[in-house]
């Protein structure tokens, strides 16, 4: 009886924590065991936060433990390789992201092909970068920036969080498509790069929304444009860069992928569960607090999205000549 009471109490506590989450009807084969989400980065970073944000509500819907497995190394490729080689039974997923799309070209001798070897199952979140300048910089718009850059080739210092990072390659893609020439100044992280931009020692950066929004609101940095194809509800009033540079689009994203041979019905079940989590007001609100938007797509739409994103980053990597440090 004591054991029964403890089980009932445990169930009651779980129900109180997520009172609005109905269980998802489960097939006999999935999930029949704990689901491991492999994160190719250390705990505490953006990738890890994204995985943990979806893990708790996903666990409630799947009726099985969802375990975060951090396997950092090679900009996420160590974790990705582990999932590529895992059993395709739905028990192992990769927290995939822009790093995978970039690494496909940046790393020359990968032991896998991400598009060929991973089946995208569900999106989690996506967000644009922000093209920002110091308020003292002469250009007050993207059009003015391009005019100044063309008149002063090589005189604008573009900072980034490091070689081969989204902030670097977004700037390289801008140079290629706008026909301008800037000097890339890589830092060991976004915080240091932003500090020098705020201090006026550098001129421009393509930065993460979450880390830069406070500086924009405090008028310590000027946001010229967002890198999404359309204006972002996260930054009302800031135009898309594509309005001046047609076709320009860069977004950061995270989603879940499985080994390629995973049965389609298993991938579909995971997609349905994750999309239902993203529809919860509390989860969507938390994602927006992180400067992103829920990324609700079907597996087929995600596969197409990742293929297009990989091709886009490939152009930037080749144009920049970026190499792994």
C-alpha cells in the first residue's frame, strides 16, 4: 500500500506540473524505451538550452524518459557522428542546427554526410541574426552602409564570434551578395566582439538576437536589419536585409534529427509530439524569450530547409575561404 501511495503521489505531482498536456497516442514500437537527445556542445549553451527546453514536455507526451546526452567536440560533429551510427529505432536523436549546415562545407573530411545520413524529424526554434553598427558609424541604413563600403573598400572592420561561425559567414554572404569588401576580425566569442563594437573600435557585426537586443534597446548599438527573409516579430520596425539585398537570408535554427534508416512512422510520431509541445503557450513564450520563434515543420519540409540552408552556407564558406581553426 505504501508503494502504491508513493506511485499515486508521483503521478499527481507530474499531472500538476503539466496540467494541460494530453498524452500522445503511442504506437507499440515507439517509444518503447527512453529517448536520448545527443547535444554536440557542453551544457549551458544555446544548443543545450534548446534541447532541455523541449525535453520535459516531450517526455510527458511520449510517456518515456527523455535524456540529454552532451557529447561536445568539433563544433557538434562528435555528437552527430554518434547519432549517424546509432540504431535507427527512435531511441537516439541529434539536436541539429546551423552548425551542421555550415560544417558540411567547412570541414573537409567528415566521416558522414549530414543530409544523406540524418533524417530530420522536427524543428524546435529559429531566429535571425541582426546586422548592427556602432551608433557613431556614418551609415544609418543598409543602403547607406553599402554605399559607404563601396566607396571605402577594406576600411570597415566586421567582427564575429570566430572563423566559420554564423556571425562570420553571415557577413561573408553579405559581402558576396552586396558586392562590398570588409575586413573580417574574428574573436573568441560573441561577447568580446560585441564589447569592441559597443566601444566603437569596430564598425559592424552580424549578431545573435538574444545577446544583442539589450544593446539595441539601450541605444548602445544600432540595428540596421534582420537577416531573415521577412521582417521579424522579435524586432518590430527593423527591416529585413533582403529589402536591399534581394534573396539574402540567414537564420539560426535547432531541430531534432534521427539516423537515416529510422522508420518513417517513428519520425512522424516524433514530429507530431514535438509540434504539439511547440503549440503550448508556455513553451512558445519561452522560445520567444530566447529571441527565437517556434519552428513547426513536417519532416519533408525540414529536409528541404536543411538542404537549402546547407547550400547557402556553402557559398559563404567558399567565398570567405574559411578554414577550421
